[in-house]
């Protein structure tokens, strides 16, 4: 017993740990770990944000009601809406009406499912045309630390091309147009041969008539106008022989006002018969243009004929002008920005929006019996003179064709 007591006394005593101190140490350790986790979570959050925002796929995060809580740059570009304006908007407003129920069912199923769901439907982005797209969605509810939401990726479906290259289709259209122009040239050569013979006979008779009425100045003027009209018909037919190789025009210094007056001498009687009032608003003293007199008259005749036909619904009658006004044709000339400006405007029905973009293309016509080459030739003539020709609808109603020509700097 004595030895046992001595043994007990020799065993060192271990002091008990203070519970409060131990708990404080544990708390500090947990706080440190929590701080490190927050830093790591912040880093991961920034990485996720960068990946989400810069992802090439259009991506959106939706809440349980389908509202957009997050959108990346690709998504905003696809829908044509700034990212800030997409937030808190319902993604369904960009879904085409007939696919709304399909989209809502897809979103609800994606929120419940554990995997990714896909659906194809039509979207209507901003002010762009609708397109087909595949939606791939999954829920974040089962991801640790993530709120319950649906992430949706939108992948536009490629437009069907039937395996045809767009450039090939463009070249094919150009080839067809070229073939049609060549065919028109061949037909025109036959027509020119058939028309020129009787024209020569008529010109000879006109010469004899002129010789017999030299004293009657008024009748002589009318005969000369008829003679010029026949020459114009002859030259028009010849110009169709080859649309890409017209005859060489004689260029000279001329007054565009003289061109207008000559055109009115040719077209005046027709305008009177059609009961169309004509007003000339010509600026006197305009500088000369270096141009082909015949070619400019040809352009003016073509534009005036178009105005007459535009105010005629068909061969049976004319459309009524706005506000009960008379059918009117106004031709004006002016000098603007060192260029001569000619305008021909009417108060007919005007031009449709679709025709404005194709009006000067070869073989484009809105008339049932038109050939579609008149305005094409007009543009070719004006372009050859370093000028421009445009078409628009005037504010007062009707169509307005505007021609600009450069001033001849050598004119004194």
C-alpha cells in the first residue's frame, strides 16, 4: 500500500483545458475558414460572370415566373435589346405567338427536371424578322449554393438554303438578265429593219409637203415637229439594237431649258388631248451643260410618258388627283450646288415603296404591258453625262423625278 501511494504521488497531474478558451479558438478557426471560403466564392463568382457574359451562346437566367434576371452580351445582341432593358422582362414576349404555350411548358419542365431540356420554336427579336431557334434549358436548383432558377441558351437554327450558295444565285440572276438583254437586242434589230423602211418613205413625203408650203410658216413648224418626231422614233429603235453599245452621241454646249422646250413641242399635243395641265418653271440664264441634245430629249420624253401613264389607271380613264385638283405636270429647272437640276413631277398616285428600290433596274416594270427598259436607259444616259437621276414621292402627292447634270465650266 505504501508503494502504491508513492507511485500515485509520482504521476504528474495534467491541467484541464479551459472550455471557454477552447470554444473561442474554434470560433476563430471557423471565422478564418469562412473568410477564405468567401474570398474563394467571390473569385469563382467573378469567373462565372466573365464566362457567362463572354460566352458565345446567347444565355439567360430566368426566375420562377420566366422573367430575365441575367442576360449576356450574345443574348442581348441576338434579341436586339440592350442588356439593361432585358432585366425583369418576360422572355416569352420575344416568342412568336403560336409557340407561346410550347415555351411556357418548356420553362416549367426545365425548372423541375434534373437534366437539360431542348425545344425548337420561333423567336421575334426586337425589330428584326422572326427566326427559328433551339432552346436548351436546365435548372440550378440542385447545384450547391445556387438559387432556384432556369438557365436558357438560345441557338439560332441556320436558314435553309437548299444547298445553294447565295453568290451563285446572284450570278445566276445576272446571267438571266444578260440573256434577256441580248434577246431584246436581237428582236430590236428585226423591228428596226421593219420600221426604218416606212419611216424613210414618210420622211420623203414630208420633204415634198414642206417644199409645197414654204409660205405657210405655222404649217411648216408643225411639219418640222413631225419630222423630228420620226427621227426620234428611228433613233430610239436603233438604240435597242444593243443596250450595251449605243451609238456615239454628239456632245455640245446646250441649254437644258431648250431641251425642255423641244420636248414640250413634241409632247404638247398629247398632254392637251389627255387634259393634263403643264407648268414650266424654268430658271432663266442657267449655265450650259456639255451633253447630247437628242439623248436628253429622249430622257425627258420617257419621263413625261411615264407621268401620263401613271395618271391613267388603264386605257379607259385617269385617276382623280388629290383634293379635286386638275391633273398637272410641272417641269422645273434650277442651279443648286454648282449643278443643273431638272425635275418632272405630277400629281398622280405616286410610287410604291417596293418600286422605288428597283425602278431603274432592267426589265422591272409595274405596268401590265411595260418592257421595263425605259427608265434603265434613262439612267444609263444620265450616268454617261456624269449626272444622277432619282425618283421619290413628292410631299403634295404624285411622283417626282430629279435629274442633276454638271455645269460646263468652260461656258463663258
